[in-house]
C-alpha cells in the first residue's frame, strides 16, 4: 500500500510540474506568436499592394479591411484576409484589390499545410503571379491542363487541383463579401 501511495504521489507531482511548465511556456510564447502574426500580416499587405506606403484599418461587420495609401495619401487599393478549408487543412490568403474592385493586385499565402511538393505549390511565385492584374469580374475561373486564355482565368497546379480550387474559391467568396461590405 505504501509503495502504491508513493507512486501516485510521484505521478501527481510530475503532472503538476509538467502542467505548470506548459502554462509558463504558453504565457511566454503567446505574445511573441501574436507579434509575429501582426508582422506577417503587415508584410503581406505591402506585398499584395506594391505601391502602398501606409495603410488604415477599416472594420466592417467584424471584418478587418486594410485600405492602402501611397506616400501622398491617395488610395492604392484594399487588402484583406480570406480563409477556407484546403486538402489537408485551412488555407489563409492575403488578397490585394485595386480601388475599383475589378482587378486583383496580388495574393500572399499566410498559412497552408497542404501536401509538400504538390498542394504546397500554392505558395510558389509561379502560382501567385497568375493572380497579379487578374480580372475578378464576374469571378475567377480555374482551368486544368491548358494555359489561361481569358483575363479572369488561372491555371491549376498539376496534381494539386483541390488546393488550387480552394484558393480560387476563397478569393471568389471573400472578394464578393468585402465588395458588398464596402458598397463597391
């Protein structure tokens, strides 16, 4: 009986020390994680709106929209984050639009856990560059196995159609939602 009590006491002590260590590490690292996320978003805004020197945050019905401004304070476009479920997990995309909401200025993949070597190619420059100056209206189309022929089409990544389609769906849905919120 004495041996069983000692084992239980040691096990409880190890559990308390381990739990305390996890709480301490979480409290230490959480502010650092949040600061890195804010920095990543700031860098992405300037990536998707290249002429932007500064930005303002607009909050419409709970959605953050970043209004890009040049050095003179003129509007360069809008940036915002879209999210959706990919093949293996959530994909988070920063989207940059022109002031009229007709052309995409650029995209940047903020978060993705897609299959390495296939779906992960959504973060490649080749894929992201297809969206620069892409017409949004009426919506973006994904085509497979051939080059884009229309000004609102992009080519899917071979072997990663689901990931490619997810990015297109995120853009179509998010841009439509933000256009409505801004009255564009």
